[in-house]
C-alpha cells in the first residue's frame, strides 16, 4: 500500500491577507464576573457599595470607601462541563482547571478629619477578567458537508492557481485541493469545483480553548466628607487566546478527512476609567462610572493541516499543511458605562444593584498605515459587519451581604447578560484568507448565580464562594449557506436568522477563596 505524505515547511512565509472579523470581536467583547471571593459571591454587584479591590474595576470611586490599607489575593478552582446538543447527538466534556484570580494592594491615607477632604486612597490590582479555558465536542450528521463548503469557497480559481505561492488563493482551498477533497468540474480549465466523489454521512468536532484576559489596574480615589467619593484609574490589559481544533467527516465509502487548526491571539491594551459614588442619605449610595474603549495592539498566528484517509489502491493517507502565518492589527474593545444603587441597612445588611451597558457596536479593527496613496482602507467591511450584527449588551447584577455576627457574613448574588450578537450574525471571510479555522460561535447570553461567606478577625479575613455561570452559544463548524459575494469576501447574502448545527452550554462551577489583611 502506497503512502503519499505532502507537507509544507516554509515556516517563515507570512501571507498578507488579514482575516479578523465579527466572531473574533465577539469573543473579546464581554468579560466574566471574576475577582475576589466577596465580589464574586455578590455577582460582581458592588458598584455603589465599594470597599473591594475588584469593585474598583467597575467603578474606581469604590476605592474611596476604604478607611484602612489592605492586601489580598484570590485562588479559584473551576470544574466545568461543556454540553453540545445537535439534532442527532448530545455530547458532554468535563474539565478542571485552577488559577490565580486576583492580587491587590490598597493604600489608604487618612487626614484625620471627618469633614471636607477625608482621605486619599491608592490601589494596584491584578485581576483576571475572562477565562477561555474549555473543551468542546460536537457530533452530528454531516449536513451540510465541509467538503462542499471548501468546493464552493474555491470557485473562481483555476486549478493551476491553487498553491501556496499564489497570494490570491485561500489556504482553505489549497488544503482542499492538495488534500484530494475536491476536483474541478470539467477538467483543468474549469473554475468550478465539486467534492471528490465522496458523500459525507457523519461529522465530528473537537476544540480545546485556553487563555485569558487580564488587567493590571492603578487607581486613585478621594473621600469628601463621607458623602462623595471620586475616583479614576488606568488599566493595562492583556489578551492571550489559543484554539486547537479538529473538524472531521466520515464518508459513505469509509474514507475520512480531518482538518486540524491552531489559532493564537496575543494583545496588550489600555483604558481609562472615572467614577463617582454619592451618599444622598445615610442608608443609600448611588454610583456611576465610565470606561473608555480598550485600545489593543494585537498579533494573530495560525496554522492548518488537512489529513485524508482514503481507500484508493494508489494512496491511503494524504497530509498537507499551511505555513505558519501571522498578522498584526489594532482592535478597540467596547466602551462601558455603569449605574449602581446600594443600600446599607444598619450594621446588618448590604444590598446593591448594578446595570452595566457595553457598547459592542463601537468595536473596531484597525490596520497598519499604508504609504501607498491608492490603498483601500483595511477592515472597512469587517467594521461595517460589527455595526450591523453586534448587539450592545445589558448586564443586570444584584448582590446582598448579611452579617449574622460581628465576624461572620453571608452573601449571595445573581446576574444576567444579554447576547452580544444578532440571530442573523454570520462569519464572513476574505476570499484569499490565510486562516483555515472556520468555527462559528454565536453568543446567546449568560446567567450567573453565587453564594458565599466571610470571616474577619483582628484584621485578617477569609472569604469563600461558590459561583455558577452558564454561557450559551449556537455553533457550526463553518458558515452554512455561504457563497462568494463578489466584493472580495465569502459569506451569506442578506442573512436572515441562521440555522446552526448545535447549541453549546458552558457551565462553570467556580470555588473561590480570598485571603486578606487590613492594616
């Protein structure tokens, strides 16, 4: 039995075609509820109450509530379950990971007065804002087929043009053609393609995601007469995201094909926050805050490989790979605004409600400046898609703390976030894209519920929390019903509500512990 193995080792080749889009922006649009155990136990609802280092990331005026200095750090253990339900299969993936959520130092400088300028407070906070860690498995009947998608994607190219040296040939087409997944219809002069005599009857997908969004925050707040707190801060954020995925099909004749992808994003950005908390009456606090967009410098790296296992007498296994490619670009994450109201019921209870608005339609990709006078601006079409299909999200958070003794407190919280993508959102690609990861994840919102308790003694404290979150998404291994649009892109014309292969639920069970010391 013969074995033909094709591979590309030109690791330094970098294609010029950029390939970021709506689905990438959606991934970074919203952050999780993460931070100290106290913050998470109240569902992140502390925007008017303050007095917690993670609350400073929502409203820097929350720092003004402090009357003493504090050190704290937080650990988080997370069992998670990812459930994928298609029309024919239901698959669950169990996983576990452990991370370091938060570290902070708060320095409180008291003037000794109770009127006028009471104190200046400074803080440094490290906080994990989002965790991408999960494994996803999907199985279904292969309708529609990946090989059909690759053939449609390749229409308009001559067979002689489908090779890695042609900057106008998408790597997906190169993998499909060199991997024997498609043939030209009518010979070598044809520009139309059809799957290579295979009928797919089953598909499978396996994806492993990892990475996080983190922030290093420096904030200042002033306490004016214990009735007005004013704060400002600067945040330095980092993004690290990695996806390794396998999309495969089984054919009627026993042959199969598997597409392996590696995709990695890294970025660094900054933002500014301002906030105010007022105490109109002794038992009530009202807070508002504003965060600018986070301005990122991003780098993507990606690699794809097709592996076909066939039953032909001439060959049985074919492998073909893309070069390692990369692209650099700018990304503006959305601006945010929050309004909060809190109630202080003697020394017995605290109640807080936050409303957070995230302006996702304002997200934007930015390309590198060109010195060519007639160069078309980059990302015009992608940014227009963000405006058309992104949804501004609305997050409602409510939390309460009840002091059952001078040293013990119990807490609980609930939060809900609306979807950040419209039902008709699609994945559109440049027709010469260098990326071969084709997954479509459409956000359907998030729910969150938590509970915990805290103990304080002689300045030392420990908080424990259990927090459950469920993220809902619609999934397809590639964009269904897509075609060449004639404007340099491959996508869906006039998209209506989209049909997807499976519904994904990612359920995280966070067990969180914070240790702190006040001095």
